[in-house]
């Protein structure tokens, strides 16, 4: 299952890049957590692989990330300051500067 999810991520990213208007390099990512529960959570290994793919192959594509209705369990992630993205330029900015949280 995980391999299929990663392949779908790469397909979606490549399709999004191909459909960017001329001269535009970055994207806004919106993640809506409506209906999310811990039982539906993606395994940590998949999260790590996703982070690896994004930071290795698409490091300059994120303009702003928007987390809409994130569950409280994600507060730990915000305080960690994107430890999954170590070594990328994304880390140089705090999560609060790159990720907008709408509850």
C-alpha cells in the first residue's frame, strides 16, 4: 500500500508542476483534516518516505502550506519544527512561517 501512495504522490506532484503557469515555480499546499482520526492515520514510515520525496525532489515547490482543521495531536509536530525535513532549506524557516494553521 505504501509504495502505491508514494507513487501517487510523485504522479500528483509532477502533474501539478506541469500545470503551473509559466514563470511560477511554487505551490500552495492545502491539507484538510476533516474526518481525520488516529485510526485513519498514515503509518509513520509512510510519513517519513513522503517527507524524503518532497525534500529530495521538490525542495523549492512549497510556497505556503495550509493545514485546515488539524487535530490537536499535531501540536507536537509544530513544536518539533519539522524534524522530518532536516537538511533542507525548508527547515531554515519555522513551521509557523511556512505553515498556516486554521482551526
